[in-house]
């Protein structure tokens, strides 16, 4: 992209990304704001004090639960997605289109239908209203994206590097750790990022499978939006965005440093 166009496009892109957060920031630091005033009539930190005070303990607990759940889903998605993507990317076999359809099904079917079907199944298995059940329900949505990303990575992966290492007497574990993982590292980061962000924003599956016992930040946010305390709702909205933005920035920095080998 030419330098002149870059000076125009990048600021516009930044404004388009940051503009929706301006009302949230105004509400988060407002003490009194009535229509039709364009800005708060009184500024304050009441919403932030509420968050870190005794009354806001349930919000902090929901934040910790969301981080733990999304991290677990991202880890499991990568652990399952690497062998699945390797098999689908490196080998040709009859019925591959059927595997593609099965991977796509949780994305094609409406989320409410998937969640209700899982809920009936999990009731019989004793997984309803448990953390494990919520993690599994998130995996049905997140795992297909991780598999597709790693499928594309392995479709451009050259296994001859492994053969050369094996001919030099390198063991299987070292081949995976020192040969394969460095080559597919950017793809693994992207797959984990997709899984984390998709799990982070899950509301319907958490509500149905968790049954109110597993409370995450989206659950709390939807409850606050229905109330009248907009400053607290704005603070929780910012909390919901911050970890996702941090994950994007960390991944972008890592990819920029290591390159996009194995993806393009």
C-alpha cells in the first residue's frame, strides 16, 4: 500500500474500530447523565468502585470464570485440532467431504438448536449445570474453526523436514517439538485465538448448559443491560472487551515477530 494511502486508511480504520467504545468510556466514568445532554453532567468513579468493592464480587468471579473457561477451550481446541488438521491436510482418503460436513455441522445448525440438543444429552450424562459441560458445549462451536485453520496450515506443510530429522536419529517427541511446532506455530496461535474469542463471547450455550450455576461475564452483562445502572454495565462491557483485545495484540505481535510461515 502506498505511503500516502496508508496515512489516510490507517487513521480511518483506527477511528472505525475505536468509535463504538467512546459511549462506553463516557458511561463508565459518569456519575450522572440525562437525555438529551451530549456528555455526562457529572463525572465519577462510582461504577469502578462498585466493581472492586464487596458488592461487585460476583462480577470479578464471572471475569475469572470467563478467562478460565476460554483458556481451557482454546487449549483443548488446539490439542484436538493439531492431529485432526494434520490428518486432513496431509492425507487424501475416500469420504473426506463427509468429514468436512461433520466438522461444519455445529456451525451450520442454529446455535439454539445445538445448545438444546446438547442440554438434553448432557442431562442424561450428568454434565448439565457443570463447568465440564459448558466447556464441551463451547468446543462444539470453537473446535471447527481451529480444525479448519490447522487444516489449511498442514495442507501447505512439508513433512520431508520430519523425514530428514528422523534420518538423523531424532526421536518422535523432539521432531514434534523442534521441527513441526516451530513451522506451524503461527497457525496454532491463530487457531487458539479463534477458539478463545469465540468461547469468550458465548452467551446462549453458557446460559442453557450452565443453567445459571456457571456464571460468566456475558451472563452478567446481559443481566446488567436489562437493569438501570448503565455505568456499571459500561464497565462490565469494557471488561468483556479488554481480554479479547489483549489476546489480539499479543497474537499480532507474536505473528509479526515470527512471520506467517505455514499459513500463506
